[in-house]
């Protein structure tokens, strides 16, 4: 369930990136710089969400994989 929510958030951020890219084409230089900064922030947020998703998945695998827990003495 949580993984679906994270995937939805990532997709939302990707759509926001696309909208920002489209908006960049028709702006003056100051607005362009602002849009580029906003785009960078959204990209960072997307990467953070993706890393958080990977981390949560790893924790769940670690918690449910008894064989690995025994093998690696976790």
C-alpha cells in the first residue's frame, strides 16, 4: 500500500517536471531562471522520494526475509 502511494507521488512529481519544461519555452529570462530553479527542486524531490521508496522496500524485505536474517545473523 505504501509503495503505491510513493509511486503515485513520484508520478505526480514527474508530471510537474513536464509542465515546468513546457512553461520554460515561452518565458523571459528572469522567469526562465525561476522555472529552472523550480525544475531542479522538483527533480531533487523526485529523487528523494525514489530513494525513500527504495529504502522502505529494503526495510520490508529485511523484516520479512527470515532466511536472510538467519544467514547474515541480523
